[in-house]
C-alpha cells in the first residue's frame, strides 16, 4: 500500500481533516497521513502568508521526520499555490507535488485552461506560478471570487452557487478546454459543479493526490514527461 503524506501549510486543523478525509475516501487503496503547519496563518490569503507558508511546510516536514522512522512514498503540499514546493524537493527523497502543479499539468494535458478559486490575492500568485512551470499560454486566466476558501467552506450553499457561476463565467470568457477548481477547502465540489459546465472541471485536491502517487517526476521534470505520467495514471 502506497503512503501519502499531506502537509497543510496553514494552521487550521479543520482544513487538514477535510483534506485527509476526502483523499482517504477517494483513494482507499492509499495510506494517508496528514500534518498541520505549526506556524503561519490560519488561512493563506496574501503574499505575506504565502511566503510564511513555505517555511511552515519545511518545518512540518522536519517535525514529521523526527517522529517517524518510516517515511512516505509521496508528499502533497495541500495548498493551491504550492508554497515551499521546490525547497521540499531539495530536502525530501520522496516524490513531492502540490495542488496547483498537479492540477495545472492535468489541465494542460487536456488543452488550454482557466482557474477558478477563492480569494482575490491568489490571482497574481497563481499566474506567477504558471510562469515558473513554463506552461506557455496554456493558462488563459484566473477567475477569483471575493470570499476566501475559508469563507466559502463556512457557507457551503453560497459557495456552490457562487463557484458554479464563476466556472460558467470562466468558460464563457475564455475558450478553455478545462477549468480547475482550485483550493484545499473546495475538495469535492468539482464533481457537483461538473454537470452544469460544458468542459471538464478538475478537482485540484484529487489531481494532487493522484499525481503525487503516480508521476515518476523529479525536480526539473519536463511537461511532456509529466503529461505522459498523468495519461498512464
């Protein structure tokens, strides 16, 4: 049985529990472990909290290693934006990915894509991350709704209505082949929204877990190699 460690880069245990439960239910053949950041913000919604979250991921990994003799086969940074991803790859022998990287690659395997997520500050962060991945013009745009992921999680009915509308608006605005619904607290909503949208809606959490476990990637893996791994998973 493969072992997956999920690191939540924010300090909200409820987000960790949500990630853990959703991934374990979706992938019952996987042994899921999860940890919550010991430092940083309850929810990452700014450049400052994003920067601190990178340190929090490394701290959580160091603490996990000190308490476990058996290390995981793969590590998933459980934040759509992947703070600390590249630093983790430098110090961790296991495969490491994040929600954004995995979802971007899954979407790029389909074609050009748009992103829908909560929290206006995430727009420039995610566009910058896409440039770092060297995806060219695959990302057409990022459509953010004003409430943060935490606020959306607190009001599920409002979140579902707002995010469905946002996905529809993104599909109308851009000639995209797929839409990513990005965010740890939005886990599972993509399947509910999908019947109302004409293009595939990708769940960033499920994409992250699958890619972490199946992709034979390392630092500097090419887009073609990554997409080939996704196609086989």
